[in-house]
């Protein structure tokens, strides 16, 4: 099961910020409350509900966040 969690990585382009989970590509049955994820400072974040990892394409943003 840990391998499945590691495999679930969603790449997010900077123009698609703010990132949120569940994302529009997730099936309805896996829904949970929407949470916004701060990817700007570190370049990645993990959803506290489902464990999906989100990675900012190109890494952290210069200036560290919004």
C-alpha cells in the first residue's frame, strides 16, 4: 500500500496554482473536503486526507509563496 501512495504524484504547473485536492481528475467516489495546498515554498505538498502528493513543475517559486 505504501508503494501505491508513492505512485500517486500529481504535477502542477505554476499557472495552475493554487493547487487543491481532490483535483478534477479524481473519481467522485474518492472525494473528501477540498483543501488548498501550498506548493510555492517547497515545491511539493501532500494531501492530509488521501495522501496524494502534489509537485510543482520547475520546483519552488522564487520569493517563496503567495
